[in-house]
């Protein structure tokens, strides 16, 4: 009861002359708390009156001037998201209230939810308002999703929907929160026929799907097929013919760096952004050394190299087009790295616009020619 009454008190700024009913868990009986918002005859702020004779709260400082719960209640009531309920007998008594008389000739009091002294206002009963704060992980996920949608909208707007955008949070095949293969497929294939593509692996902490992604980007359309109607299609299937760039930053690490390095080495496009983290030496999944107390530790197990040079470790991937996102600019929503990627792809599309599937040639006429066939038979017979 006490917590329910406190909840009703916190909403007093939102509701005028309302009745909040709170139920007792022990007796299932109801009591009502009436209160008036400032300006309804109260001089020193809202007053709370209860049947149990609890004290008045007349101090103006008792309720905070800024009350988010009151704002939520006010908005909910305006949009009818909190139901307006009347008492159980309201629907039965409201129809015949005018003609129903008591034994002494006076009209019975209507129980259709009218406020006490004939105010003419509907009774508002807030059965329960539960405000559940989001945990930090949920807030973080919502913030990431919002940022991703804003970046996709920016690329679509600035390129007139000619460039696709793919963001990989990590390179994990099947993690507790992400499935990067699904993430890549759900973003890559809908953009398959765009003129350009931006693959963003900034803040990507790695995994092991770099070869899987690179294999799809390496597919080359060497032939085309056409059906009787509709556009043509490529062979190899699902090959991307547009221009591609990769975005990296100082927090791109591990398999994200291997992906960027492979993208550079195979000359699939340009890498834009800041030098990556610089950690590509890996270790096996099983502990290599066990301790007597049951603990274990691992040691570096393998590392990438090319020719006579070890790659990435303590060096990172150097972008082809260095662009820094300064902290203050990033705080105010500026993303110079993404802007540079959009400009670069648009420039490459303009320089080499043959990224679309070419039109098929004129269909041949291969119908059976009966006259020609008979003529050929006569010639053979004459010979």
C-alpha cells in the first residue's frame, strides 16, 4: 500500500482531481487517495488526503519540479495508453440512472465513474504503472542499432542510393550475441546490384571469417545469363561488379585486420581510415599449459606472414587513404572517414561506370522453316 500510495503521489502533477485505487494484498479491499493539482484551491502545493488520516503534504519541495513519471503518466493518459476505467456497476447503471428513484423519492447516486461532488468528470483509476529501466547491455545495443541506421541512411542519401553499406561488429561465426555470417549476408546480398559498396570493420574485434568474406568479394562475373523476361544475371552467381572500399580504424583488430590486409593484397579496392590496432598473432582454442591448481594459460601459437615479412603484428594495416576522426568532431556527429569512403566510391563509379549487368543481344530467330526444309529435300533428291 505504501509503495502504491507513493506512486500515486509522484503522479499528482499529471492528474487533476483523480482517484488512484490501491489494493491491499491481505484483505483485497480498496481505498482511494484524492489529491488536487496546484491551482485547485491549494495554496502551498498539492495536498494528499487518505481515509486513514495520513498527514498532509503541503510543502512545495516535497514533489520535485521535474517529475519524469508524471510526464509519462500525462502522455499516457492523453493517448489512452493507460485505460480509463469505471466501477464494475458503471455499465449497468449508466443507462437507467435518470429514471431510477430510491424509496424516499431521491435519485440514486450514479456509479458510472463520476467524481464525488457532481463534478461531471470521469473517474480515472490507474491500476498499476510499472517503469522498468533498461540494463546497460540493452542500452548499448539500442545505441549501436541507432548509429548503424543513421550511417546507412547517410550513405543512401549522399549517394542517391547507388552505394550499399555493410557493417560488421565482429568476425565471429556464431557468438552469444552476434552471428557475423548472417550479418554479412543480410547486408551484402540486398546491395548486390548497387554501383558501389562500403564494408565497415571499424571497432571490430575480430573472429575468423575473413576468408569467407574475401571469397565472396573475389567472385568475378565472366559470363551472363538472360531469361525470356527480366534482367540478366551473372555467372559466377552472386558476384558483385561494383566498386568496394573498406573502412578501418585504430580499434579494428585481429581478424578484422586480416580481412583488410587481404583486401589490400588482392587489390579488391582501397582501404580508408586510420591504422589498425596491430595484433594478428593468435593462439589455439585449447589451453596449451595446465597448472596444478586447475588453471591454465596459453602462449602465442601462430602468426601471418607474406614473403619475407611478418604481417600486422605491432604494425597494423596502413590505409590507402588515411583519414582521422577527431574526438570533438565525432562527438558532434561528424564522420569524416565515412564521408571519404562515399566520395571515393562515387569517384570510382564515375571513372568506370560499367558496373551494371550488360543488356542481352537481340534474340535470334530459330523457328522451324518448313519451306526451306522442303527445298533442301528437293535439291538432295535431284542430286
